[in-house]
């Protein structure tokens, strides 16, 4: 089982944690939402939750709850710039479809 980040994404996570004054890492989750069925949720984490699994990649910590892991197993989180926009991109091998805006996915 693994969740990973690219060096660019790790750099952005480190910057964001430093700006907020610290934290354990970034929590990734899946919620029911969007036109394709599921959406990614990101939030800063200050501690390991009872249901969290910990993944360390490129010097940052990622936490994923056990219920979300089957839908995002093997995902790589990247930081991309597309035109004037920049942000995290989920390279999820489990996603069978994504919506046109890229905010939701199906498995």
C-alpha cells in the first residue's frame, strides 16, 4: 500500500506547513460528492487519528483514513501549473472516470 507525492508537491506541502506554523502533515480523504461520485479532500493534520494510516514520501507525511485508502491506493499527488492556475493534481490509478472540471472521480 502506498500514497506518494512528487518533489514539487512535497515542496508545496512543506511551504504550506511552514506558513501555518507547523503540523504533522497533510490528510487525504475521499468524500461522496461531485458529478462523478467522489471528491478528494485535503486538510492539514496536527496528529495521527485513530483511523489514519501514515505514508512518508519525499520528506513529508501523508495521512489517509482506512475507509478512503481503497479508492486512492497507489495515488501520486503532484503540483501542477496549467495556464494561470496551479494546484494539486491526483494521479489516481483507481479512477475509472473523472468529471470535466477534474474535481470529482469514479472508481
